[in-house]
C-alpha cells in the first residue's frame, strides 16, 4: 500500500459508519475500526526500515503550475505522530462505543472522527506545504463538527465556533507563511524546504515568515493568548476531548514546530518568541488548572500548560531540548488521553464533572480510581512513570541555557514553579475526586463502567508504567528516529534511564513535588486569594468581540453599499477606474504596431446592431419584455461574432446559453410588473450617463490598446499539444476537460450550488397570479396550444439525437458535454412550455438533485482516477481500440468527465427552469 492510501482509506472509511449505523452499535464500531486498523498496519509494516534511516515517499502531480502535488513522506517524525494518531484513535473508537448514549447518532460521530483522523494523518505525512495546509484546514472543519456534535447545546455550538474562528485565523496566517517560504525556496516540496534552512534564515522575509508560521502553530496548539478555544471545546463528548485535545489536534501545532525546526530555529528571534510564549503558556495553564472545579476544565488547562512546556523546549534551541520535547509529546499523549477517558467514565457513571460533588469515589469505583491516579501521577512527574522522565530532561535543559544572559537563572526557577503547580492540580484531581469524604447530590449512584469501556484506559496506563520503567526498550528507537529528523541527522548523546544520580534536575523534581504538595495543602488560602481577581466569561467576551466587529463591518458596508444597485456598481467601477487610469496616463500612444484586421460591411453592420441593441435595452428597460428581446439580439450578435472569428464552440455555447437564459428571464418576468415607471431624476440620469461614458471610454481604450499590440499567447502550446497530450483535435474541448479540467470542475460545481440555492429559495414561494395583463386583457385560455404541442413532441427526439451527436464528437469537432447539456435542456424546457409540468412529470420522472450529484461524482471520479497512474488530477487518458467489425476506435477518459459535465448542466438547468415553471403554472 502506497502512502497515498493511508489517509485515503480513512476518508473512504468515513462512509462505513454512516451505512452501518442501522446495524447496531457494535457493528458500527467494528466497521469504523477497520480503516484505522488498515492504516496502522500499513505504517507498522514500514517501521523496521524507518528505524534503519529510510524515508518513504510518494509524489504525483496535482496542480504543478501552482506547485501543489500529492506528495507524502513517512520518516521518523511522521511515524511517531501517525502511531499516536492511529493507535489512540483506535482506543477512542472502542471507548466511544460505550460512552455514547442510544440517542446519540453513532454513525455521524464515527464519520466525523475518521474524517478528522484522515486530516491529522494527512498533516503529518504531507511532503508539500500547500498540501499540509489543505489538511490543516480540514482538521479545523472536522474538529468544528466534533466539538459541536451535541449541537442542541449552546455551549457546544459556541465552543465549536470559537475553535473554528481562532484556528481558522491562524490557518490563514500559516498559508501566508507557506507561500512566502515557497517563493524563497522556489518550491513547496518539504524535502527542498528542509534543505534550505540557511537560505530562509538569511532572507529579508525570515521574520515575516516566522511570525506567520508561529501564529498558525500557536493558535492550533492553544498557546497563550490563543488558548481560549481549548477550555470551551470541553463541551464536546469526552471521546473527542481524549482524542483531539491530548494526542492529535493540539499536537498539530507542535508537529509544525518540530517539522520546521531545522529551517526556522537557531536564531534569537526564534528563541525569544517561542520560549517566552511557551513559558507564559506553561505557567498560565498550570495556575488556572488548580482553580477549576470542572473535571475536564482542570484537564483542559493542564493540557495548555504541558503544550507550553513542549513549546518552551523547542524554543530553547538546543539539541537535547528538542529530544526532550519529542519525548514529552509521547508521554503527554499517553497520560492525558487516559485521564480524559477516566474523566469521561466518572461523568458517564455519576452524571457530574463537578469536583465539589465528586468525593470519595474510591469506595465506589476502585479500579477506575486506581487507573486515574496512576495517570495523574504520571502527569505530576512522579518517578517510575513516563512523565517523570521527560520532565527530568526538561529540568536539565533549563539549567544549561544562557540566551537571556544574566537573568537566565529565571528559566529553571519558573520551570520548577510550573512543575509544582502541575503536582498541585494532579493532587487535587486525585484527592478531591476519589477521597475527601463522600459524594454529594450526584444525579446517579457511582459504579464501575462496562468492562470494555475501561480497556483503553488500562492500555494507556500500562504504557505509562512500562515506558516509565523501561524507556530505552519501549520508546528508545522511535524517539531517536523522530529526534534525528527534527535535528537534521545530528542526534546528541543522551540516556533514557530512571536514575541519573544525585544532581540538580533531581533536586528540581523533589522541590516540585514538595512545592506542589504545599500548594495543595494551602489550597484554601489560594482559593480565597483567587476570589479577589475578577472572573471573566471568556465565551461571552469572545461573542461580544465578534458582535462589535460585525457591527463595525456592517456600518462600513452600509456606507459603501446601501442596497442600491447603482451605488454598488459605482464603487465597483470607481475602484477599477482608479487602478486602470494611472497606467493609461503613462501610455504614449493608444494604438499599437500590430496589424489590424480589415473592416468589411458585415462587421460594420454587426457592430452597429450590437451597439444599437445595447443602447435600446437601456432606453426601454422599463418595458421589460421589449428589453429582453433586445438583449437576445445582443446575444445573437455575439454568437455570430464568435463564428466569424473561427470560434464555433463558443458560438454554439452562446446560442444554447442564450435560449436557456431567455426562457429563464421570461419565467422570472412572470413575477414582476410588465411595465415600470422611470423613477430616475434628470440629475441622476446625467450623472449616470456621464459615469457610463467615462467608464466606457477608459475600458474601450484599454481594449483597443491590448488588441493592437503583439502579445505573447499560450495558444501555441495548446495547438501543439492538444492532440499529443489530450488526444483530441478540438482544442477548446481538450482545454476544458484536460489542461484546465480543474477550472471546469469548479465551474460546474458553482452551477450546481446555484441551482440548489435557487431551488430552495423559490421552494416556498406562493406568487400572486393575475387574470389580466398590464393593458387589462385577459390571458389566453389555451394554455397548451396544439401546434406547439405537436411540434415540440416531434422536435424532442431530434434534439436529443443532436445533443448525443454534439456530445460524442466534442473531443475532435465543435461540441462537448456542456453544449450537449444545454441542447438537451432546451428540448426538455420546450416540453415544459408546450405540455405543462404535470404532463412531463407523468412521463419522465427525474430527480434533478440526483442528476446533479451523479454528474459531479462522475467528473470527480475521472479526476481521482488519474492518481492510479500517478498522473495529475483530471489528466486524461487516450488511446485506440481495435474492434474486429468496427475497426479502430479512439477512446479517451475525457469522455467520462464530459459525461459528468453533461449531467450536471442538464440537472442544474432543469432544476432552475422546472422550479420556476412550476410556480408559473396555473392549476388545471
């Protein structure tokens, strides 16, 4: 299995739980676990070679002109994070099986979880900066869905919105940093970026890149002051917290720091920004965790503190500090995931997370209490547990840095204070929940959870012990391999062992343990001291800030756009004029040296008809039917111009679009007055006319200057390569389905969205029908004229045949899926007009939504199919097939893409026109 399939199998696996939800909770859980298990096996299969220093890669073109490739890289660092993501993810899937209630839609939950898992795996495997950013944003979207899973709760919706807003803003900054970095390096390939560290650090844009990338990393990893979203994300179900906020989402920012460490580190700016931010986050989170009464709130702030600790280690800039950071990533993921799961068990079995009520649970849940206490001890850094080892390394590194000069002694002091608070809130978690009296007013009587709900916690707690006692034999290889990637093949000498003798780091650990015990013993005084500080509702402050921002933007928007079309158009063209007139004034001569085409009578007549029809449309705009007819004349002249200048594809498209548009406008016209008065005052008419003349003059000048000058055209490339690379002689069609197929797919997606939007907008409309026209004449009683009915029935098969012909020949002659779809739509619309909606529905029942969806899926499948041959998205295949009777037949995969375009166009056009036509139909 190639690296491409590791995230892909997770995305495809998200469909499974949605389908399996009806088969029961156990079947849904089993099917959900299949795709991460397959992905985990694919990663595990490569472990021996990665330990030997091999790096697995996969690379295929996607949009090479933008530098965006489907490129993946599995090295020691991505192996570590992939193992955490997939391994803990499997445990969370099992845990959620027992946590979710019968009323919770498990299929939807598991689908969101797998989508998020695929996004995280995509981040750690990505070998292209833009691809990494794509998955980065996908984690923001999928985490939004997971945090807001209980969407009936206000706190869940607000927490999801806050997380999406903060991490989304950081994602935009990250994109800017990636683009600047790619411009400096000349590539977005991470392999090349990692080998260009000196080039980037000596660039004049280094500090801009550093700030943008750190904004992205700090917002995702909840660093101060961007930590606000993490505590409010605790409104999510506990399996989400155990997964997103221990091992995955918050680690995405840490992963970014580790991945780009060889490129960005080693400067004073890196040290000051990263280490100071990490120190503030560590102390801030540790302090506030002590005062939280909500069990998950305490764990949330402790997570913030430990993320700050890891960030501080990366900021120190020494090799051993980076190793310690990677080691603490492993340890924190293990003990924090187990603590969140234990908190979920307590909440699930008692009905409360309030530590003021959760007392004495040791007597009711002894096994769960034992597991939770071991995990909390690991979080506190107690010896013989994994957290002790990485915290010892952390204390060691704080002693041997001197970047702050004479005040460098403050770093180990603050580190010890942070460790003491970590011990204090861990003691509070243990003592207040499992001892300290008896439970108070709990909604449910405490008891042990179902057996298998506890299994994931038992596995993780066992790892806390095993790693803490036998670190070299358990995580030694993966730590060394991952650290080597971070440091760029300059791994320092270190020893993973429990005992390093009597030294200052051990003294700091003892002081942290004793200090934490004293802090907890005097917690009542600390609580009284805390009451003097105002309690801020961060969620409310965030909502107020958003509301103020919306109000300011609304006032600014109202100043520019008060709802009048004239003002909106004015500002649009005003900005265009400002940016276009300056270079025009620097142009010496408007006319260029390019030879001009001779003008004949046909051109003069066409141009005159075009101008007269355009002006007449404006003059008689208050008579809407006449205006539409004149507008159709403009469209016909444009189609003739396309044909005259050897663009038959565009001419056919223009004709078909013109017919569909005129029918659409006539249907919409049914709901509007047939005549309107001219409300414009003479002053406004003079103003608008003057502005129109100015705009027309400027843009006419620009157009004339462009067409009379020789320009470098890319048409030669398409002429030379249309047949060789695209397999077709119709250059326009080859461009649409191959060279610029991605653009075409975007266009039909927009068309589909527009059709669905219009359908929903008019779905509930109840138009007022009149029996007479504007002149008082009654409408004709013959709603379906016989001549029109007979002719339309004869034309329908002919039009379908023509559309099939146009479709089949489109790759080599004028035609294609778009034109064929419009012709089919015109034929079917004619049936609606001639026979009525009910007549056609009884004979041809088509769900246009399914038609649109099928077209988009076929087009997308054609593009994705290119990946199987390691070709860019929508790269077409073409060849010749010899059939004994028929001879040699040319085949091209672009025909399948064209079929998707055809179905989407037919579905979108018919959905709009039939919905409007149904509204205009008078009941029989």
